[in-house]
């Protein structure tokens, strides 16, 4: 019985885990960073308090 409930819970939660993020450029509050999503790829750029930058990119 517990396995059935667990399996049912996982099946119902699976579509929620596959939520899509719309392509576009997202700007952080106060302009301290951006998230750019396009063609299944993403890039995050952040600007620190002293003006240094940090970034990462990848594939979704």
C-alpha cells in the first residue's frame, strides 16, 4: 500500500518538475545581475558591490 501511494505521488509530481521557463532576458532587482535564456541555453551574469563581475553559462 505504501509503495502504491509513493508511486502515485511521484507520477502526479512529475509534470510539475518539468515546468518550462520562457526564453528572454531577466534582470535582477536593482540591476545587479541578469539571466538570459534562449535556444535551451542560459547565461547568468552578476555584478558585485565593488564592481566585479561573475558569470556562468550552461545548457538546460
